[in-house]
C-alpha cells in the first residue's frame, strides 16, 4: 500500500470513528480524548482542557516567524441518523449532521502532514490547531477566547473550513467579506385577561393580539429595510392556550433575527419594540419584548480571501474556486475572526453521482470522503504559505 493510499485510509477511518461516536456541545469527552490520543501519537504538544472539552495543539518551528491558526469544531447535533451505513451513529438521537466529524479529521490530517514534512525543523513561527467545543449554539469559540489560553497569541491569520454539500466535490467557495449572518433570538410575551370563548368582550384576546404581532413583525423586513440590505425575521414557536373554549391569559412568541450589518440589526429590534408598544396600546394587553444576542456576523479578512483564492487556485485549479454569497446561517467562528484576521472557507463535498440531497442538519447528511484529502492539501498549503518571507 502506497503512503498516499495509507494516509487516505487513515483519514477516512478517523472521520468514521468521530461519526460513529458523536457528542453534543460541552460533552465532547471521548471526542476530545481521541483527538489527544492522535496528537500524542504524532508527538504534538497541546493544552487541555480549554472551555471544558476544547484542545489547543501547537507546532513551534526553530526559526522565528508568524503565528497562524486553524480552527475546527467538535460537537454534534441532537438528530437521529437515518443513513444505513457501517459508520452510522452509535449514539441514539445524536448525529454529526453538520460535517464536524470531517472537520476534525481534516485538522488532524494537516497536523500529521506537517509532522511528516518536519515543519518544526524547516518552517518559521508557530501554528495553532484549535479544536473547539459547542459551535452549535453553545458559543464555544467565545468560551475558548475567554479562557485566556489564547490571550498571548499574536495570530496573523486564522482559517476554518466548513464542508458544503451544495458545492461539487473539488470546489472551494469563499465570501469576499461578510460570510455568515449575525443571529439573535427574540421572545415576545403577550399578557391579558383570560375568559370564556363565548364571551370575548369581557376578556382580552391574547391570541388575536399575538396574530397581530406576528403579522406586523413580518412586515419589518419587507417594508422598513432597504431592499439592498438583507435580513430575516422568523417566528419559530408560539405557545398559548390549552382548551378550545377558553381564551388564555398569556401567549409567548419566540423567533430568530438574522442580519449582516449592525445598523440593520438595531433597526429591527427597535422597530419590533415600537410595533409591540403600539399594539399594546389598543389591544388592552401588556406586551414585553426581550432579545438574546447570538453570534456576530463572520467577516472575512480581505487579504486572506485573496490568499485563499490564489492558493486554492494553484492546488485545485482556478475554475474550482468561486466567490460565495453571504449566508443567513450563523457561525461562532465569528468570535475568532473578530480577534484576529480570519477567513471561513467552504469545501465542496457533494456526491457527484447521487440524486439525494444531503443537506446540512439533515438526518441523511453525509459527504464524499474524498473531500477530506482535498481539505488536508489545501489547509496544509495555506498554513505553509506564511513561511514565505
């Protein structure tokens, strides 16, 4: 077996191991243990624990030079897998449905390649490998930064990959500036006087008021946001009442706001407050609005975008590199990209001969594992490019 084939087999087996044993955010105990076992086998030092289950590995060259970093996420999703494959999840109700298993395998593959290239003897500076917990809603990136473990690192560039089943295998996509939207959650509580459904005139109909709030809230984007800006306001849950002939005294609306610009983010929140205040005045209901900040937008560094396109073009071919439109999905890589110059890169991983859509966060998500070696090649070259004087 050639070295290349053996490496590909190792990479695939590693990904399948992670896929079989997924763990939710801040519960990545065995996942983190496996990562540390591989790093130990490769002779790579690391810091653990960081933000409960996170790992920071590092390679330091003999010669001084720049510090760069590669980030990967470790957590899975609360989804029951429906794929009939040998590496199907062994943990009921938990699945790697967003490609984090592949991200970890790629990161470890890059580490192994650099070790085999004897980079610490030939290269310059330092390379950090950040294995982050809880990307799926747990803000693990922020927690790692808050831990202080990375405080003294003067990183000139941080990279992150995300497998994308919407891109053909072998293609790479990167946004020129904003890559992913900011995400905020909102809750609107409508409180009135309950009563009998046969006598609505002596009660305050919180359900009717709630419908009014939802309708007018959905007008914000279409009627008060510049058409050249992008935003989403979505109601995801409504809870009120328990019987068909009873008017409840309380209703709760919850949803999400997605924006690319801070001005738009603030405008939506202010307008929601104004709408609720106005409806409260004529509905005889008390309406309270609260917001829970989510992840900030991911903003790619312009110089790094050019570097990625140049190197990806040389590694994969210029026709395989495309500019991505910003996405409404959020990503906590945003916190790293706020602290250091960063770039978020999409790796094509779609099966070329399969009609099934393997969408992210789907119980049928899977990807062409040849994308792993492509990710290792590209990631290695990106990190090595900083050795150039």
